[in-house]
C-alpha cells in the first residue's frame, strides 16, 4: 500500500508545474495514494495467457480505400513562402 506524504505531493506538483494550496495537500496525497494502490492492484493480475487487444470491444473498423484525394499544390504553396530552398520551407532558427 502506497502512502504519499506532503513532500511527495509538493515534488509531483513542482514537476507538473502545478500550483496547489497547502491546505489541499492532504487530499491530493490521499487521492494520489489511492491511484497508486489501484495501479498496484492491476499490476498483480496474471495476464500471461491474455491476448493483447487494440480495443476492448471485439469489433472491426471499416477502412476507406487508400487513394489520393487532393491535388498537388506544392508550387502554389511554395510561391507564397518568404523563403524556400531546395523545395523546402525555410523558417527562422528557434533552437541555439
């Protein structure tokens, strides 16, 4: 059984960039501890013989035909760009 304390909740809030009131910390600790307990409970279930599923319902999704539906408008789009090089849009550097 997991039990989070005040410092755990404050660290989680800091990492998540959340501002929480000191009077709310006990409730957050209880709620987060309950979530961790549930995860531990789920983790204890034996799933060795369970086939993985992509969806909980046994259904098949209808897929559309894979065909091109839009025209190639590359030249028109490139003509409106302030800077182009080798058929690529040039943008200002944002990472040093």
